[in-house]
């Protein structure tokens, strides 16, 4: 890749990154206004964690130690696990909300969520058979498995919403928005695989992945700012 092309790619990625931070703040402000955060606590906490960990903490560590430092590498993957776990908890809250009036369905969904978590741990602990870089291989493997599991669970939830005709348009939009973000990384890997990792595919992958989070935030901003109705939800809503 030429130097001018690399500069252009960096500008695009940085522009998307700063636009993401602005959207995260806008979503949080929209949730706070009118007290929407009371029934969308999970969404608010997830967006806040994205902003604080990715926008603030990672930037600070990168500035202090450098982007190629071991400190930034370890901190990046640890925060990636935290963000992945936050997404998993948000999905759990979505399932709970979808099954509010279907107690038997919630029992099955809860079993699926617990089983999926054990599968993630089991698949990740396979890295412990190696005798070097145990921490790195486990954390990275756990993070990747967690994101893939979240994508599968989120897709199953959307199918469940359609199959059981659950009347909750707000939840449906929130699920679709999260699906946009979770599909980004697998899409990039598939693009690189099917194009034999050529230079154009790498540029597209680098540009595509950062677009997924602002895509989710745009859907969520539309949902909480313009489409949020008076949804009656008993108890403490975690999604």
C-alpha cells in the first residue's frame, strides 16, 4: 500500500472513531433525558463502557505507553473481554425482556444462556494446553469466542422475536442494532479469507470493522430518541 493510501486509510479510521465517540455521548444523553435510562439500564451501561474503556482508557494507555507497547496490548485485550462480557449481559437482559409474559420460554432461554457461557469457557480453556503465553492465548481466545457466541445468541433472539410474534418494536430495534456491531468482526474475517488476504480486502476490513459500532449506535439513537414509547416493564429492566 502506498504512503498516500495509508494516510487516507488512517484519516478515515480516525474520523469514524471520533464519530463513534460523539454517537456514544449522544446515546447516553438521550437515555438520561426523560428518564429513559430507568428501563434501558443495560443499554446505557454498555454504551458507557464502550466510551470509557475504548474512548478514554485505551486512548490514555496508548498515549502513555505507545500503540506498540506490551502494556497497551495487554490492556486492549483485557478491556475487550470486559466489553464482550457487557454485550453478553445486555443480550441476557434482552432475552429476559422478550420472555416477560412467557415464563416457560424464559426458563429455556436462561438454560441456553448458561450453557453457552460454559461452552465459551470450555472452548477457551483449550488454549491452556500450550505451555507458553497462556495468558495471551486464553484472553484472546476467550474474547473471540465470546463475541461469536454473542452474535449467535443475538441472532437466535431475533428469530425468537419473529417466531413467537413478540410485540415489542423497541426491543426488536435494539436487537438489530446490536447485531450490526457483533457482525462486524466475523464479516471482516470472512472477507479476508475469501479474498486470500489481498491488499484491497485488508483496506476494506480495516474500514468496515470500525463502521459497525457507529452503525449500532445510530440504530440505538433512533430507537431511544425517536421511537421510544411508553413501554410498561415490571421490575428492574436490565436491557
